[in-house]
C-alpha cells in the first residue's frame, strides 16, 4: 500500500518535471518568436546570409561537434560585437589602462569568433543580429555589468558544453578558450568590486550553476545559456537534437 | 558491495549519474528494488554494464588516474596558501590581499575535499605540508618572507593548474566528471587572473590578467625565468592548424597568444609539481 502511494507520488513528480521542461522550451520558443517579430520591422535592409536571416533564424543542431562549435561561434559573435562597441567608444570614466584592456578583450573575442568561422568553414552559421538596447554604452556601471554577465555566462556555457564534444582537438580548444574567458570574467569582476574575481556564491545566486562549497564555477546546458543570452540576440535561434 | 553507496559517491562528482544511467526516476527505483532479487554474483556484471553505458568509452581507471593527479595538485596549492595564512601572518597584507588569498585557499581546500570524496577508497595518499618544499630546493628562498616572491610562486601554481586541467580534458571526454573538472579549471583561471593583478600592483608593471607574449617573443610573460617551464609554448599562435595572428584586423601576435591558453602534458606538470615536493614524496 505504502509502496503504491510512493510510486504514485514519484509519477506525479516526474510528470511535473516533464511539464516544467516543456514549459521552459515553450517559453524559449515564444521568446525566439518575439525576437523574430521584432526584427521583421527593420529586416528589409538587412543583408541576407546563410542561416543568419532574422526572418527564418538560424539552427544549432547539437547532433555532432559542428553544433557545439556553432554554438560557441554564436556566443563569440555576441561577445565580439559587444566589446567592439565598448572599445571603439568606451565610457568616459574608463582609465587609460581599462581602455587598453577592453581593447585587448575585444581582440581576444574577435580572434575566437574568426577561429570558429574558419574552423567550421561551410558548416558555419551566419552572422547573428545583436540587440544591445538594454546596455547604456556611455555608463561605466552598465558596461561593466554587461561585460560581467557575458563573461560569466560564457564560462558557464563552455563548462556545460564540454561534455558534448566528441573530438579531442575541439575539446582542448574549448578548454583553451574558456580559461581566457574566465580571466576576463575575473578582471571585470574585480573592476566592479575588488576581490569578487571568483565569488562562487554570487555565480550560484545568478543561476549559473556554481557551487561555493565545492569550489566549482558555473556550468549550464546550451538551452539555459541561450535562454539567458536571448535578451541580446535578435536572430531567432532554433535548437535541435539537444 | 553497497551499490547505493557507490552511486552516492559518484553523485558527489557527477550530479547527473542517475539521469545518465536511466533518466526515469521511477525506473531507477525499480532497479533498486530489483537489486534485492538479483543474486550477489550477478550484481557486479549488472553494475559494469550500467557504468559502461553511463560513462561511454572511458574506463573508470583512467578517470581515477586523472582525478588523483588533480588531487595531488590541489593538495600542493592548498598547503602553499594555507601555510602563508597560518604560519606567516605578516606575509600577506591585511585587507583585500589577505581576503583574496583566503578565498583562493578556501577554494583549493574545497577542491581537495571534492576530489577526495569522489575518489573515496581510490584516493591517493594525502600530501601533508611536511612533504612539500615551496622554496623549490632553494630557488625561492624567501617564498614565505617576501610578499612579491610569494605572489610569483602563487602565479606559477595557478597558471600551471589551469594548463594541467586542460591537458587532462581528453581523458575525461564525454564523461560527466569532465564538467566538474572544467568547473574547477575555470576557477583556477579566475585565481590566476587575480594573482596577476596583485603582482601588477606590486611592481610587475604591465603584467596582464591573461598570459601575453613575453619580451622578445618568449613564452613566459612574467619576467620570472625560474618558472619558464610553466609557460612552455604559451607563445603559440596556431590553433588546430589555423593561424590566429592576422585572422582579423588588429589581431596581433600578442592578441593571438593571449586569446588561447595552452595545455601542459601530465609529464610536464609532474616535473613542475615535483620541484615543490621533498625527496621521497615526488609524483
């Protein structure tokens, strides 16, 4: 009798988690749809390129390493676009050293973006349309806050995607990039509040999957990362075979 | 043989072990119930196929080796910082520096405990402070007397740690333990970034939070030639056959070098780690 009740409870729990999962997916798709609708108004003058057309969106197919590399390529496109804007017109209160380091970071992200584009060749997705309307590029606090969000998310994204990579060489490359993103993250965090370079409690509270008691940085699955990054991307991103 | 205990131990490093073995909780419960009926002789066989499915091609022995290697490095890092905090009270200035070193020490201890817990009965022997020599046989005689020397050795440890985890990633490919290792790896990179900024504020003017091109194109950008081995090949600008220098306007050799950290092989890391271990306790 007791066993039967427990089994029922388990079934309810399982069903409710399935419900949550499908709701999450639905709200992500809804978001993606809204993004596509938003871009439709100004899409007329946009250059059409493979996969990057904001009308049809782009597809990340996680069935193989190309999907993971394209996912990284998408995130690097986003980061590069952000830092290009910051480096070309930094907040007036940035020091000379800060301007220099944001230029450095800009070139790192451009190098990552171009690396993936070249490595993927014809399999690369197109250029994404970004939406930085939530960032005030003249305001130091706004820029640093966005930079922190991009870097911490980038670290969690690579950490969470590593396990999907099947080719040794690509796995090592992902590791070579994520530590540079973590160095950026620590630098930006210290600019905001010195000593917060590895505030794992804060990273956990931000929903990035960190765990201070275990000394672990963030790690998120691609659907969660894209859900958070979606705010900055106009192009509709379809995810399949995740 | 207690299968539930084993699964719990694995769950500490691999939070998704149950999902990997079988994504349906109810079915997992059935398995436990079934376990009571399976003969003891058949259980190891059932376990073996379960783990093979969950962990793909990597053999548990290889995973254990990597985790024990990581544990040795984490013991070294922990003792290095802990000794500074408990035995050299005037070394690290009070305020932000001491808080930062304490944060890093606590993370290293958390890593030791996490890896020890995951390895359980397979964990390597403990490395105590008495087994270490952070002067590296006299190379850094003032490591616990001079703050800048301490920071230089700290940076050597952090940048080595970052490179060591990277090098072991392929051995954990497709394994949920890889995610945990990557989560430790990026914490070490955050530490390295901060220690670099601490050094820059204490005389190493211009030392960047990321590893840049050394003077004259050498791989070591720290100006501390005693740690050259830590930075071997860090001046590389070709990744997976693609030349990064000039890949876009403004991407100089220095930018190319900075944008990708390099890995160290296990043998290279062992050579570095052994400099800080006394005879009889080397890896």
